[in-house]
C-alpha cells in the first residue's frame, strides 16, 4: 500500500512528453585517479556492481569483492577497512576528490557511507602518500557520484524488504540538458537487526535474538553541473547523511549505547579546459557531528585546492597543485584546530607506447610541522603484446605518511602533542596478463613489501590512556586476481576470483620483551579468498558469490585465534519487465545461504541467513 | 507391563544413584581448583576477554582460561572481582553480569544475567546476594545512580530490589544481618540491613574507601587519598569508626594485599603523565617502618600475597596490547620468577 502511494507520487510529478531523443549523453568531467598511478593496483567497482550491494554497506562490498579485510563490530555497526595488513587509520577515503576521513579519528566508518549515495568506487592498493596524501598508507578508496549532460529526464524509485526488519527506500530524479545537469537522490534505510544468534556470553549458550542493534539512516545527495561554455565547467555535489544506531553490545555485556552520526559534505569544482590542459579549482566542506550517548564530538574541515594538469607532448604529462585544509575539532573533551598546506606534483613520461613512468612528489605541512616528504616512482611496461594478448609489468615504490589525528594530539587527558607522523616505505611488483577471444581473461599477480614506522598506539598510563609512536611493522604479501567472461548461446557468463596473502608483523614494540614481536598483527587474516560467477540470459540475471576470511588473532601477542569462515551469497533478478517507458527491475538475494555462524571480531554476533527483495521502477 | 518394567528399572537406578551419592563428606575428592591460586584476568574493554587462570605455586603449573575450559564457552565479560562462599565462586563482570561456578571444579551453576549495569563486587547475606553496582553512566560519564542490587537465591536469578547508595560503591562486607558498603566517590561507609533491604547508616570518612579486610579479629576499611592513605577500624556492633590510622603514602591506587605479620602491601602509581608505579609496604599498628618503594616499576596492575609461601605477586597489564604477566617476589622485594598470564591480570585468590 505504501509502495503504491509512492508510485503515485512519482507519477504525479512526471512531466509528460519529453524531448530527450535529440540529446547526446556526455559524462560530467571527473579527473581519473589512475592517470599518474603507474605501477599501482587500482580496482574500479562500477555502478552495476554497486547496485547489487545497495541496501547492504560499503563495508560488505569491500569485504566481498576486494582483497580488503573489513573489521565489523556487528551487523550495521562500525566497519573499518584494513588494506594489506595496515590499520583503519591507514586508509585514505575520498568522496568526489575530497578527503573525508574524520580529522579527530583519522578514519571512516564504512557502515554510514551508504551505497545509495555513490555511483562508483575505485580502490587503490598500497602506499600512495605522494599521489593522494595523508593516510594513504595501506591504500585509498575513492567514492564518486556520476552525472551526465544531455540525458533528459530520469527518475526511479526502489523499495527493498528483507529479513530482520530491513526496509529501504530510494528515490531519484534528475534532469539534464547540454548545458545543465541536476540529479537528486533521497534515501531511507532501516533495520531492526534482531537476528538470531547463539549467545556465548549466557549460561547454556541459548539462541537469542539480537537486542539493541536497531539501525536507521536517511540522506540526500544532490549533484549539479553547468557547462558555462565550451571551456568552463562548474559542478557541485552535496551529501547529507544521518544515521541513528543502537550500538550492538558485545556478547556478555548489556550496554545500551546509542550513537547518532550526521555528516554534511559539499564540494564545488571549477574546470577550465585549455589546449591539452585542465585547470581545476576545488573547494569543499565536511562537517561530522557525532553524539555517542550524550557526549558530542563535532569536526569541520574546509578545503581549498587548485591544480593544473597539462599534456606537454605525447611523451610528457604533468600535474601540479596545492591544497589548503583547515580542520576544526569541537570534541567532548577538547577544542583544537589544525591547518594543513600541501604541495604536490606528478609527472608522467611515456618514452614509447609500451612504457609509462610516473614520478609523484608531495610535501605536507601541518600546524607548522613538516610531515615526511613523500616521493613515489612507478612504471607500467607492456612487456609483451601478442595478437590478442598483453603481458604488463607494473612496479612502484614510494613513501606514505599519517599525521597524528586531533584525538591523538589533543584528547584531554592523554593526548600527546609530541607525536611524530607515522611513516611508511613500500614497493611492489606485479604482472598482468589479458587475453581476448572466445573467453576474455585477465590474471594479475602482485607482490608487495611495506614497512610502517612510528605506528601510533594508545597505551594506559595508570588510569589514563595516551598515544605513543610505538610500533614498527613489516608487511608483505601476494595478491592474485583473475577474471573471465564468455558466452554460450544466449547466455553471458562472468567469473572472477581473488586471493590475498598478507603477513604483517611487529618488528618493534613497547620494549624488547614485547610478546607481539614477530607475530601477525591482531585482526589481520593471512588468507582471504573471493569469488563470484554470474550469468545473464535475456534479462534474467543471477550470481553466486563466496568469500573466505582466514584465522585472525584477537590480540597482538596472538594467544587466541578466531576461526576462519566462508560465506555464500546468491542473487537472481529480472531486468526486462517493462510497461511503456517504465522499467521494473526485480531482484532477490540470499545472504549467508548456509546460515554459517561466524564472528568477524571476538564476541560480536553476526547474522545468519537473510533474504532481501528489491523492486524498482525506472523511467 | 512395559511401563512397569521401566518404572522398576528407574527405581533401581534411583536407589543405586542414591547409594552411590551417599558420601560421608570426608571422602569427597578435591576439585581441581580447591588448592593453589586463582588468578583474575580482567580482560580488555570492548573484547570481553576476562578469564581466570589457575596456578599451583609449588610446581609452577599454570592452567589458562579455566572458565572456558570447564564450561565450553568464553567468560564473555570484564572480570572485576571474585568472591568465594563455600562451594560457590562468584565471578563479577563489570560488563553487567555475575557468573556463579562451583569453587572446586569451575562448572557453571548459575548467573545474574540481567538488571545490572557495572557491577563491582558482591557479598552474601543469608540467602541473598548483594551486588555493588556503579549504575549507568550519565552524559558526562558520571554515575549518579549507583546502587546495591539484591538477588534472592545463592545461585543467581533476577535482580529484586536496588538500594540507592553513594556514588561508585566498591567492596562489600557481610556481618550479621548487615552488609557494609565502601562508597569510593563520596567517601562513605554505608550500612544496609539485609533483611529489610534498606540503608540504615551513612558515615563520611577520610579517603576513598575501596576495600574491607580482616586483620587478626579486627575489621578494617582501606581508604586512599591523593597524598596519604587511611585505615579505618570499624566497630562491628555499631559500625562507627573506633580508630583511624593515617600514613603519608601518596598515589595509592586502592589495590592492596595482606601480608604476614600485620604487613600490608599497597600498589601506588603517579599516574599520567609520569607514570611511575611502586609497591609500598606498611603495617598496622605502625610497628614496622613504612617502605614506600619496596618494588618500583611501570605498568603494575594487580597485587596479591601468598601467606603460605610468603610470596608477593605483582601483575603487569602490558598496556592491554595482549596478555600480561606476573612477577613473584619474596617479602624483601627480590624477584623470584615471572609468569605469563591472560589479558589485564588484576587480582588473586589464594586457596
């Protein structure tokens, strides 16, 4: 009934008789993140991939479709990424080119970055301090909204229902001409999250329903773009998101914590397209307000940057820029301000069609302190090219850094203003083989090595916890990913698989007797596997996916190991249900088909089998 | 006919079991944990990995995680206190529950699972459990609604009455039909009538009371302040203070252990930022000289004393980054050995 009402509402404001036919679609400009990322691994997750995960979270997407390990504190609870054995604070996160990690925490919660707010996610693996700046030690995540000119009027509504009280609603409407583009999205996601689990913290370990894990989030995304003339483009994006969560207690606890997170992000880009050059002015604002129980922590970041990207010749391309950031923190125990200025420069040299080399340099100064100077060097080399095969060698080396967060420096009591930035040094080498033909295939294998020094850890000093530059960590690993696509009759098939081996050990600790020395970092699985096969037949789609996460230890000295787990997900859909201009995509998913009992983190319950039904109407 | 056969088999079985169980008391085998030292590991915040280790001090044999081993489930809580009463051992988790196990074999026998917020300690009076609880945090992390929860039945169950007491109650002591409460934040000694479950008396005392202890036949209350410590002797008939002994020992943490010959060992810490820890030794009455820094170090977290062997146990939580350890000293502060323990080792029960 409610759905019907929404449908009527949508129909209510549909303009009749549009003239969209004559327009040609042109995507609104966004700088490519991999233009100077030679020798580095970048995985782009397109909209179709993201749509499968709509209603779930960015954390689920990254865990199941990339080699990243996501530390999940329960269903819908805090989820933080760990790339290549580094910590959550070693991941830079961008939204439309703005760094959006919290300046007080130095990380982001993937659970409150709903898929509904983004159209593309690109994942860059490894150290990229020179290219992307602060916190890009383990890797970086680039979320983008995409819109286009010349596509006329578009609208859609989508409703999801699922297990454990899942009810999500998405509305979108947009209009674009050759000159102007607007797209508005509104969403609401909620779940009671009362999944059954075996409570190990209770006598008799009964199966109980999860209490106090209700989740709700609402948001609006607005994209606007103008072609001022053939050389000038202005675009802006605004994202407001508000999440209300009951914090799922650890088994054995009956905490009743409540958390509200409200984020407002806005970015304005001006592009001047010149003769083989692009000048970009960018300004933005990120405001995060968090209320945990009754304690309030707010931060605001203001950004202003400008850069110039120029193709000097066929062989030489360069980019140079400057960014200014003002971060203000108004936390429950302190107030602080940090201003950051960074200069960056990238050069790409392609002596032949087969080889591209890049050199990236960056220097950041925060509140008068120089962060480590970060250079990086990379190369892509087509070692061999056959008729329909290519073998590419990728290699890169570079430095990265992390400025101590506002909490690290100013939390009262305990904050340590004397902290040094964390510093990393890494190198990687990989081979990629692609083959086209009856079966299109690609295989890639990468070996990396990294060292992170001055790793910041909070340790108790009596009753007060205080951060120190304690650990030195050495990481190395191997990553494989393979893809294949082929056709049999009217069936289109796709399959992919990836495997990650990651060894991350402490080489320096609290003292020489630190039992963590030489041991794998806590909550860092050595082995991870992902795989999926999907089929498309005359509008019918289906997929079967699985992922495996290996054993991981609870603490740095490894006495307790959490068992590995493997989960399976299944989805089916039909895309060709049409009525006039309307399209009604339908889909159904089963997550954790085998109802596997697992915990990602110790004593944090996770849901068993769940169902999710999606119905959409697209115009 | 079948039913009758079954019935007779059951009857036979019942008689057999009754006879088998008819032990005379003295022949009962000792539980694995009835001797030796039980070591409390608090666990780390957010991980709920508190556990109990068992140590045979003579052989040095250490058994880790005995709750999980005996019950096939994790303790799943932050272990704040252990209280023994006869065949029952109460494991108080400040994450909101009390687990009750057999003191001999550690098999689970009950729990107080709901109705608690941040329990700290427990006392038994008659057939009732009294549990001190900080109560919930308010917006500024204060605990204005501290209480003593009453549970009817020694094997746990539901919380009945909650008796409002002064903020942050710690140790409890049961005497006659009364339960005494060490009120740490508002510096009080409070008396609860266990029968009527009402607060009958509040005394404001010097220092922040943390622990009751018996010395000889006398009941004392330990109450540290920032620059000195107080020992209050309690009149066990009217619960007034009969005497207060004051000593100039700064930075006492509230953790203490009773040694031999009237000696008391106190854990001190300068705290943040200098963070120098020490063990002080004192005696009541002031018959022996005060030693402010019998042992010096950093990261001290718990203290215990084995009166049989005259050995002092001082734990180190190792920054809660992983497991901690304990160093065993003789009475003059010489290191005897060091043992690795669980997460956040915080206290001992010498059996």
